[in-house]
């Protein structure tokens, strides 16, 4: 039986906030690298090692996180994941030695990726049927952004209350994050369901079996969705260089460029995610896949214009406008790309495994984009480095256009779900 509408949205908000802010301690370096080096006694190289430890462990755990989402209670997994992450934060607040920090990062990957990532996405997707996936996933991405932005602003304000030499400043930030994690874990216990059944979806009555992993890998739409995420996430990674681009190519001041980075990476994430969902809800384009395809065409045109202006940059206003347009298309697509498996009517009992596999493939840009672009920045003139970066984005966007076309065509020609669970992987899953 479907939850009352108000309770559905409260549950979605709690799941989204949890999934968004849960990574902030693992990625503490993004805002607090200098205080980490100063108060925790780490070199920049050691901080980089701490970050890479989390990233490598995360890539390994994405796929098994999907299996956990299909086999275990969502309420228990999300609750324990958030509380354990909060407890790890309490250990982190003691400013431990490097080997302990590395162990904490591995543990963070276990709690946030293995126990939480696919579970939170599947738990959110089960709050509506396939026709509501665009709206739900769009709001999930937006609410994640709101949670991350709000907590980042609050903790930065607390940090600023201390003197620059007071080591308690960073400790206060870590303790606030830890307390919020534990509080969200408690709320998840009361609002998140076990996820054993899905509203209006009898497919979840079939228990997940490990043999279903092979079936998921044989479903063509799994790979179509994976490549869509891969392309969009590549643009997302490239956008993290916006501050560098505006500074080096247009001569923008570092402070002004940093503020633009906040607008692009924080504010746009909060507000553009739901826009994709609103488009699928209130416009004639009801398909999340079609909306991503249209957004990718906008990205393609924007990237071509960035390439045209890259050689002779003149107006910083034009540069900012193009980057903001690219960010809008990227974040709106991010709010929708996990709606694609639901729109393709992936059976509920394998939705978690599908999300896990899509995450492994889709988030591979985390592994190669940063070292490649960094190498270009170190070895090439700025104009050549950023030309190559925009060309990489152009290739990624072309992939999105191709695979949204293939996925949408598959969705349109796919017959409706069969009554038998055993037939669903053949009828809905498009096993080829």
C-alpha cells in the first residue's frame, strides 16, 4: 500500500539529505584541506592519499552495494550506515595518525557506498511507480544539494567563530557532521520502509537471487543507462575545473572565480536537479530519457561554443554564461539519470543490483578525468589544455545522445510487463 503523499515526501527528503551529506566527512579536503594539514598534521601528499583511499575502495564497493539493496532491509541499512558514519566521525575528531585516517576512509566507503548508496537510490525509487521516476529522482538530487549546501554553510560559519590558530575549529566542524549523521540515522529508522515491496509493482515479491546478477548484466538497458551516467558524470567532473578555467583563460580574480565555483557546484546542484523532474511532470515530455537527450543536445551546442571561444577568449560574461548553461544541463541530467532504469521498467527485485552496476561504469570518470586533465594543465599551454578538456566533454556528450536514443527506442518497443516474475527479465529486461 502506497504511503500518504506527505509522508512520501518527508521520507524522500530524509533519504536525500542522508545520501547527500554522508560523503562530506570523507571529502572534508574539498573545503578544509589547509586546516587538515595544519591541525591534523598531514602533508598535502598524505591528504591526497587519504582521498584516493576512499575513491579506490568506493569503486570496488559500488557493485556489491546493489546486491545489498536487493537483499536487505532498507530501513536497517540506511539507519546503521548513517549512525556508523557518525561514530567514525567522532574518531576522526580526535585527529588520529595517518594509518587510522586511512582505515577510517575505508570504513567510510563501506558505510556510505556499500551500505547506503544503492540502498538510498532504490528506497527513493520505490516511493513511486515508473511514471514518477523522473520527478522523484529530480527532487532527490535537488534535496541532496540543499542538504549539502545548508550544512556546508552552517559548519563554515561555526568554523569562522574560532581564531585561525584554534585547533578546535576543525574539530567542531567534524563533530557537527557526526551529530547530524546520527540524527538522520534515527529519523531513517522511523520513516524508511524495509523495501520488501514496491508500490504498484508486484515484481518485488520475487526474492533476489545471486543468479539474477548475470541476468542484470545481460540486460541491454543496464548498459545503456550506465553509458548515459558515464557521459553526464564526465561533464560533472569537467565542471570542477570552472574556477581554473575562468582564472587562467579570462583573468578573473581568484576570489570571484571561487564564488562562481560555489554557484556552479553548490547552488546549481540544489536547484537544477528538481527542474528535470518538473519538466517530466508538467510538460508534454514525460520521459526522463528524452529530457536527458534534449539536455545533452544543449550541452553539445554549449561545448562547441566553448571550443570556438577557447582560442580567443574576450568577454568573461560570455564564458560565465556558457559554463552556467553547461552546468544547468549537467545537473538537471544528474537529477534524472537514475530514473532511467525505472522508466525502462527494470523489475524491482533487481533494481538495486542494476543501480550498483550502473554506478561502477557510470562513475569511472572519477578514476581518469582528474589525472588526465591535471596532466594537460601541467604540460600544455592553458588554451590547449582546456581545448582538450572541452573535446573530452564533447565526446562524453555524444555518448549520452547515442545511448539515450537507444534506450528510448528500446522503451518504446518494449511490451508491457508480463504477469509472471520469471518472464519479467525477458519481457521487461530486454535480455539479448
